[in-house]
C-alpha cells in the first residue's frame, strides 16, 4: 500500500513536508509507493511531530553534510596574486 502522504499527481509530492516537495526517485520507489513507507525517515518524523515536517528538517534527514575541509587542504590552496 502506498504512503498516505504521497500525492501521485502531476508533481508526485510528499504532503508530509511543508511546501512543495517532490521526493527523489529513490524515495518514491523504496518508500512512497510501497509498504516501506512505515520505515521512511520522513514518515517517522511526521509521526513524531504530528504535523508537516519543515523543509530544513527534511533535508537534514536526507542530504549528508558537506565534508569539512582539512587544514592541509587549506594550506595546499594556491594564493591568488592581485595584479
């Protein structure tokens, strides 16, 4: 059974998230269109909040943080010379 928050319409949006959010192909195939929605991180967060999830929280769930540059990488950067 598909997720109750998945709107299969023209935009295929997730109504468990505030605003207009279109789940990725991975999310749709593994969670939105299957019984797997009960293990979906977005679905679980919605259940905890009992309200639509803010987009910032959604992206914190799904997008890994950018790697921090190391001190060595900073030291290896060439210096720009103003002319």
